[in-house]
């Protein structure tokens, strides 16, 4: 990632203006808003623990702005679950599996997976202010951190992933909600950096914005909610034309096989997901 405006800090990590109390950088604010929406829609202990009051207030406001647009609320619940399904499938039958979650924000999936699968090594990475705060929230909620979970801090726009991981390689690396904030050439640099930290046969799972998704998010009552979200989280810079474009992008940086899935397709396979789900993102599964 070379989105940096100077040598020390990525643009997404720099101090910028937004709703007070949601965080000093657009990166932290985006994570807080998603955590707030999830806590409002799914009040499980770990989702409640990850959201701060200001995040829940804004999350509630965003939900109310999009009232009546069930498919878009369902999207917020369905996306982490669809990721979890793709990650679990990709890790199936791997010996000594290592899973790395980039830009994990205030999503407790790394914690959930490490708690559920003690034989799985899990590493999650986000900006220092996010990871410090996340650890505080786990501790405040008395949610025990499992020994197979490692929480690392880094500005991945400044420090290469291979350096953050100390040269260790992973079977699966995921990035949920990260790629839309980078131009497509930076998305390719991220893809290259990730591939260098994947074992042979390892898999990168990420989601990316398509023109269809941007159109979908600009329609109906949820348009105002999307505008408020972007104002605080940062603009979407990387938008692909369609699935074929997304596949080309990752094949061009050395991935041998790239599959793409619309979230509505994945929701059909997963009985427990709420439906309908708005196609507000495209899943990319890129094989090293
Ligand atoms: C839209 S949020 C998604 C968070 C989480 N994956 C989720 O779905 O709730 C984007 C995340 O990327 C992180 N991020 C942005 N720029 C980053 C950077 N340069 N290095 C590390 N993390 C970064 C932010 O802190 C934020 O947690």
C-alpha cells in the first residue's frame, strides 16, 4: 500500500475531521461506524463489547436513515458471515493452519475463530490506535483473549506486511472493507504484498466495490446513510467495472486463479443469513 501522503503515515491513518468521538482518522471512524451498526442489529456480547456509545448512536442513525431498506441492513450482517464461510472453506484440511486478518477494525471475527478453533493460529492487524482500543474493549468486557490469537498493530501503508508478520506465511489472508478506500493501482500493490506473505496454495479473500454496488448504494433511502458513512470513513477510490475486471486485476499481479462471488449468491448457500442481501460488494478469492 503506498497511499501515504508523507513518509510516516497512510492517508487512512492521518488525522482528519469527522464526527467527534468516532476517532481521529478515517480508518478508525469507519471501523467504529461498522461496529456501531453491528451492535445495534446483532446485540451479541462480542458485538456489544466492540462498539463504543458514539458508534452505536451513529450506527442507529445510519440504520434509521435507511429505514425500509432491509436488503442493505442485511448486508451489514451478511458480509462478515459470508467472509467467515469463505475463510473456513479455504482453511479446510490445511496442516498447521495460519489465518491473518488485515484491517480487522472492531470486528471480533479473529477472536471468534481463534476461540472456536484452538489449533488455528490467528493474527489480526490494524492501525495502532484501533488495536490498542480493541484490546481495551475485550478486557473491559472480560472476554478472554485466546492464546492462539495475536493482535498486531501497523500502518500497512508504511510497513510491508511481510515485515509485520516477521516473514511468516499464512494459509489465508483476508481484508474485509479495506480495498474500497484505495485506488486500483494501490489495490494491486496490496494484492502483491499479500501474495508475498501467502504460502504456496494460500488464498487472499477480500471484497471490492463494483459499479453495480456503487449504483445500489446510491439508490433509495439508504443514499443519505451511504453519504454520511463516506463523509466520515473516507471516499471510495477503488471501483471495478465487474467480476471480470476484478479477476484481471488480481491475475495481473500473479494469482493463479481468481474467483468472484456476489454476496447475494453466497447468501443463498448460507441458510442462516438474512435475506434479501443487497449486492453492495463483490467477494474476491485469489489463489497463490
Ligand atoms: C471499513 S473498516 C473495516 C473494519 C473491519 N474489517 C470491519 O469489517 O468492521 C477499514 C479498516 O481498515 C483499517 N485501516 C485503514 N488503513 C489502514 C492502514 N494503512 N493500515 C492498517 N489498517 C488500516 C482501519 O483502521 C479500519 O479498521
